[in-house]
C-alpha cells in the first residue's frame, strides 16, 4: 500500500469522476484500497461521470419525474458539485424548452403555409420541414427510443476519433486540446 503522503488524490479524483474504469482499478493504480477511494469520494462529494448525473436530471424533468431521488445523482452528492450539476441541467432544460418552442412555432407557420401552397416543390419542402420539426420535438421530449443505428453512429464517431488520436500518437504529435 502507498503511504498517505504519496497518494496523488487529484489523479484519483479525476479518474473516479471520469467513471471510465472500475474503482478497484483506480485504487490498484495508486496503491490504495477501493474502500479508501470510496470513502474519500463520499466525504468530498465526488460523483462518477457528472455528465450522466446531469442527463438524469434533464430526463427526469422532461418525463415529469421528481429530481429528489433521480437515478445517476447520488444522495451523498452535495454542496458545490451538486449545485454545479443542477445549474448545468437547468441551462440544458431551458435550452431544450426553447428548442421545443421554436419547433412548435415552425409547425404552426408550416401549417398556415400548407393551406395555400400549390406548387409540388413547395409542398415537398413544407412536408420535409414539418417532419424535421416533429422529429426534433420527439427527440427533445425523449419520445423515441434510441435505435441501433444511433448506437452505430456513436460507435463510428468514437472509432474515428480513436483512429485519429492513434495516428497523431504514431506521428509524435500532441492531441488537440
């Protein structure tokens, strides 16, 4: 085990908050027990992957659920960390509500335009725009379950990013910040 003064708690905290590896792996890298990491995390209000916690708060808002015991937001999280996550979630909620209003206004304008249009190209444009507005609303409201195609797009983007980083590493260049 590492001596208390030799432990890089900043690195432990960063790895813990990133949430990309198990606590046991983080502990092993730093020569401490997973219990020590968990105790420090609880005492200091660290949460794993705060982005997940923020998404959970936003999803709870749009589903009408209570945010008091939102999954992904630990009950032990308090103070500045919780306030920061909740503040970011409030901003995201306001942005998404604004997006909903814009999409709905577009649908209203498109409906009015559709009543008088006769040109087939204009009809096509209106129907395509309406479909996009409805799709945007459904996405914001979380009405459509993610599809395997969505996952493949994300996986492809991750693979492309990893390949680019690997090429940069092999070329000896620093990755973009």
